[in-house]
C-alpha cells in the first residue's frame, strides 16, 4: 500500500515500485514491466479535471456517460443515509469483452468515513506513466461532484490496481521517488500480508476489533444485533500460499459448505468448461455471483464473462483484460446490491486472482468468501497451466456486526483455564 499527500508524488512512488519489481511481458504495445497488485491512496487529491480527458471510449460510450447513469441516485442515497455502504458505481459492462479497448476503471465506490466522503476505484490495468493522471483525475472528479451535491467534504482518493505497469521505452524518461510500502493499519487503508487464508482471516478480525470505528448500518430494522458495526475503511489482503492451512479452526463454516458455496453461488462449476447461454437462477434467487458472471437476462448484451476470460487466458496468459463484472447500474437503487463488485485474473511472478468487495461481513462471511474465491482462482490457474497462484482480497468496508463482537473477542483472546479450574474438571 502506497500513501502520499498529492497524486503527483503518488504516481512517482508507484512507478518506482513497478521498476523495482520488474516482471517483463511482451504485448502488442511493446515490452511492459509489471508490479504486484497495488492499493495507492492520495490524501488530498487535486482537482484539475477536464471532461473525458482520457479520451477513452468503448462500445461507443465514455466514462462520463456510464457514471452519469448512476450519479444522481448515488447522491440521493448518501443524502438520505450518510453511513451507507451501498454507493458503488459500475463502469464495466459485460459487453466490454467484445471491445478492443475495454475500460481500465471498472468500479468507483464512495464511503463516508472520518467526517469526509472518500472515493475508491478498481482498475483492471493501469499504465502508470501515460494514463495515471487522466484516470486519477476522473475518479477525483466523480468524488467532487458527488460530495458537492450531497453536502459532504471531499476526502481521499484510492486506486486498487490489479496490473500496474509501465512500458520499457518509458523507463529513461520517468522521475523516481523513494517510497516505503505501508503494511498493517492506517486510517486511510489497511494492507495485510499473510501466508495462509486462515491467518489472513484472523489478522482481518484482529485489525477490525482493535482499530475499527463504530457506525450505524442499514440492517438494524431487519436484523437484531446488526444495527451497529465496527469497521475498517479499505482492507487489502494478500495471501501468499492460499492452498495451505485454508480454514481457521474457529471459522464459522465447514469445508463442505465452502465448496458448495463456491460451485453453486460463485462459479456454476458444472459448466466451467462451456459457455452458459440460459438463465441459471434457482427459484427465489434475485441474483447470484455466478449468474452475474455467466448469464444475466437483464443485460443489454449477454456475455458469459467467466468462460470468455478462460478462453482469453488460454490464448495468451499475460492478458490484462481478464476482468469479470458482477455489479450492474441498477444495483445503485437496490436495498441488497451485490457485495462482490468484480474480480480480475492476471500474471506477474505467478498467476493471481483479485476480488473487490464494497462491503464484507468479516466474521460471518469473509472467510467463506475468500475460500470460495480462491477455489475459483485455483481452478483457472490449473486450467491455464500454473502450478501456484496468489490470492488478493479487497473490502471497501470490512466490518464486524455488534452481535458478533463477543464471538470475535473469544477468537482473539481465548480464555486460558487456571490451575484450579483444570483440577476441578478432573
């Protein structure tokens, strides 16, 4: 995680980190240097935005046109419920898989924290030399527009970049900056690096329990015990060896449940090797992550994104357009929008999967989410000929509901029986 006061310094830090990590790949645009997935945050973003300064268009639409579809609803939702976790604007559409140059920005989320409104954007890919400024400026512009119209002070801007890269031809003309990668908790974001899924979940609970702030939620009227939560803003988790020690001994789910959840709700695993061309929702389901990834009847153009990504990776493993969008524009007015917004597969030193969530119940759901999402990542790694992979997990609002705080305390601070207690039990 990289944090700087201004975006210009942040860009130099990111470029320097990419050059230091330096995994080389050939592309149709030239030899590129890649770094690991990165969360970068500017504390005080500048506001030098020019409309559509990136010049980006896909399927005949611009960034602005796609975002404007949701902005008024986002503003109204924040006015009504400032503590909402449900303001996340999708830029990506499934039909973008049919375009030569799909959008780099796939999602822009807004969250009120520490008396300011903050923006976080997911990038499937970013050329840190040539396109950092226009893309950062666009996210900053969205934050300023929503903040101004909703009556909030604008805060920080963050970019979660799946494949940060620069081209080899640009190395000699860039300015470098010394940087220190921030690990652990920071008020603007948290970066957890662990060996295993189980230890990553434990560290996530620990961070929220000891550092999290309290706030109201929108579930209080429906679920007793969930009217308040302890939360962390922007939690980025990196798991180096996700195939070992996968399930914590205090996890609130079984391996059997995790596999079934992955196969049925996330992957639609029975058809992972073929294109889905019909509705896969069961009776009573509004949506599933698998339905949004494979075949959504409400889409203007239906694309089996997961199958398409598998074919792309088989064609060329180093592709940067292997993103699967789960969110849709109509989610902005929903009372139950998907927590998972999208995910990306890519390659640097090895294959990886990066999953972006706007909201994540750390005790009740996060561990099962990570297990299921990692299982999907392993399947794709194996299908593409990789023997190892890394797993990345991001939650904009990672939280523990009030009703689970005591359960988390028992995990983090287990009571050790005293000598007298042990004697009495014999």
